[in-house]
C-alpha cells in the first residue's frame, strides 16, 4: 500500500479469493459469494469503525473490534509508521483502554513491544494487545539487518517452556493457528490437545485461535462437522474465543451452551 494513493486503492474492486487454473479464475471457497458479483470497494479503517459504531447505535448492541496491524516491519522499512496511525484512529473513535471493546493484534513481536512500551504511553492509551503466532517458514514477519537484507523472524521460541510468561510481559493474549492447540490431522472423535492453552491461561493470557471455516476440506478429521470443531475448541480445549469466517455459527454454539 505504500506504492499507491488512497484514490488509486479505491479504484480497485473486491471479490472472494480465487486461484488461476489454466487461466481461469476458480474460487477458493466455491460455496461462498459468487466471484465479481455486485460491486465491492476498499474501505478505510475509519469507515469500518463508523459502520460498526453506527450499527451499534441503531441496534442497541455493543459489538467490539479486533484490528490487525499487518506487516508493520515492512511499512517502517519504507518510512511509514502504520502502528502509530492505527492507534491515532482508535483513540479518535474512543478506544483508549483495556475496558474498551477492542483487541489489537499483530504477528510482529518487536512492534507489539514498541506499541506497549512507547506508542501507547505517548498517546495516553492502554489497549489489550494480542500476539499472533506463526510458523517461522511462513515468512509472516521479516527482520532487516544493517544492510537492508530481510530474513524471517524466528517464532520457535514461542513453543518452548516459559514462552507464555514472556509474551504476558507485553501482551494480553495470543492468537495461535488452531493446529498449535489441537494437533492435526488427528483421529475421528479423539482430538489431541497440546499444553498451550493451559500454559497461556497460567500466564494470564487469553487464547483466540484462528481460523475456523465450515467450507469443504476445512474440517480436521478429528471433528465430525463445523459445530463439533467449535465445541472441541471452546469447551474441551477451553479457548477464550475463536476467529471464524462464520461468526454466526460460533455465536450459536456459544449461546447453545448458555455462555
């Protein structure tokens, strides 16, 4: 985004994700909204917040937000402080403290620490921060050396004893990939749990794994269906919340349990 103006970005159309197969656009999730149907445009962060706050006002609900700062390492390398920009917008719309309905997440460890110790104090803010977790070979976060060469950030330390206590020193929760909590592929009806949730809770961290999808091929073998998958994580693994492309289904499962 550092290469384009907002007007140029707004000239783009959006659609569901697709892959090119023999030159033809094939939807990644065939059962979702049809490719290129209707006319969807890029929104700004401010516009998204205004829509949510407007809906809260008109419906009487109190729906929160969960923004992610994407690749702050890249923007800083290009001379742009995206984290400060995000925090400034959040403050403008009334999100300033841990009691506000917002979690701010990122995969970038160093940037989360910077947000916690430098940026938020300077702005008079104290938001709930979440450390997203990745495998090192995903290249989710890159680190530049003195010569400007980028190498992948090493996430391996997050899976070692004591890691959750370290994360709790600068964040309020973790966002792990769901196989980091329930190993895959697994055996039908016999989910195998790692110690991550217990270790995180012992350190005072919330656990919000990603991403739960009911699309074909997205249900691990240890679960019968999407509802079973959600139940396994919410009420056996004991996570505190989930990221889902189908939030209505997740809410239904939680309501069915009365909490």
